[in-house]
C-alpha cells in the first residue's frame, strides 16, 4: 500500500465531546494539583493540617469530586486518542510505530523538563511510559483490552483494600513535620538550584522505586480501557451509542457512593477504595454526562477551547502556579489556604479559557501542540489559520 503524507486530524473529524472532556479533566486536575503547588501536600495530614472548618470543607469537596477522579479520565482519553491515531495512520497506509514512538519520545522529554525545571508533580513522563507499554497491547480486540484493563483496575482496588483492612486502626498518616518544614523553607525562600534539587527529590519520592511501579499500575489500566472504548466506537457521538452512554452514567454514579465511605468508616482501607474504585467510577460518570450534553445538541465550547490546547494549558498551569508560590516568583508557598488556592485556580482557568479562545481564533494549534505535531510527523505545519491550506489541522 502506498504511503501518503500525514496531517493531524482535521477539525471536521474531531469528536468535540472528547475535547470538552479533556478540558474538564484539566480543570479537575488543577483542583487537585493546586494544593500541591502552594503547600507540602505530600507530607501533611490531609485531614487536620489546614485547621479551620472552611478550609476543611473545601478540602473535602476536592477530595469528593476531584481527587482520583480526573487522572483516570485523562489517562482514558490518552488511550482513546492512541487508537484514533492508529486507525488514521494505518488507513492512510503508513507505519504507526515510528510515528507513535516519536510522539511518546517528545512526551518523555517534556515530562523530564517539567519535573526538573518547573514542578515535581509531572504526569507526562509516566504517560510516555504507559503509552510505550500500550504498544504491546494495541493489536488486541477491544473486548480483550477491556477485560485486561478492568482486571488490572479491580485487582489494584480490591486486593489492596483487603490488605489494608487489618490496619484500619493503625496510624498510617504521611504527616512528616521535618519534610514539611524543609519544603516550606526551600520552596518559600530557597534559591532556584535548591528548589530544583528539592523538586527532583519530591518527584522521586512519588515516582521512584516501588512507588513508581504502583503509580504505573494505577494509571495503565485506564489506558487499556480508553483504547478498548475507542476500538468499540463508544463515546464517538453516534446516536446508536446513546443507550450505552446512559447506562455508563448510572454505573459511574455509583462512584459517589464509594467516595463517601471514608467519611463513614475512618480507615485507610476505605480511603484507598475511595481513590482506586470510587475515583475512576466518578470519571466514567463525568464522561457520560458530558457525552449526553452533546447528544442533546448542546456543547461546552469553553472546555473545548481548553481541551484543544491541553498540553500547553497543562504546562502553563504549572508555570503560572510555581511563579506565584515559589521564591523565584511571589514566594507565597506555605502561606496559602486551600480555599484561597481554589479561588485562585478558578481565576487562572477562566483566563486560560479566554486565552485559548483568542489563540485558536488566530492559530491552528496550541504552541506546544504545534511542536509536538512537527516532531510526530517530521514535517512543518503552518501555524496561522490563514497560512497555506484553508483546513484547520488539529489532532486527538
């Protein structure tokens, strides 16, 4: 079969609800990340650290609606887009593996740059590894991918829940006063080099050794499930999928019940179940709800604008937030309450909506997405809308 020059997906071929899901995932991830941007979140007692009832209420709302409910959504969308790209490349008669390897290599490099230079809470590096692992599974049928993904997910959720049950009364808190003091000292008033060293150390604390294996294990199943959904044509906006989406909405709503369990049973086992089982189910609820909005003929344009520039907006959230809180910026680290951080992130996200709309009215891609595409396809694409072809090229 003859090879042809490949372009990213044209605007008319995009599934708009997927863009909206991606934008919504960025908002939810921002709610979770913001606490880590301004405080030593990894080392504090999440229940008692911020003290007053108002901040605790906001923390509980983030825990209930956002914590562990958006990285599964983002991971799902990555796996979903993976198969969309594979189908498009193979349909054109080109080799998928070199294209995806270049795509993952760029993500790998950006991830390292992100956690070394900007912020330790990077997820792109892990996504590049999960994407590499997904390459070994993509020849499987959608049903088989779904079985493996669900199996890995439920194994992680249920087995560790059972292992933690005997320790329900044990003190397993991650509260570490020395690490808290060190984080506030370094990020709040340290030099850039000191912050860089601390940033890498914090990244390794979460991603290194056994922790990294568990992190990979807790993310990769959603890549498989997303790939399975794409192969099955689910969430593609076709009317014949409407009944399925409604059923998924009901199934996903059960996640809110699971997320309530730690508030009823004070146990680390139920806290684990809240994140590992409840979070992904709530992700499913969010995806189905957004799909149903689009089935009704309505749209979420503001989220679409952000979602079409997801990589750029994700990195900008880190850059802007660290400039606000770290010592080489405004230096508010360790001095910001959860409620204040939540209000701030809403303001930043609203600005991102406006900037994304303005940018996309003039340009075909976000700036980082543009570079990513050129690395992926090894050719230069016009950035401005009035350049060359009259087609707006974008990609899932």
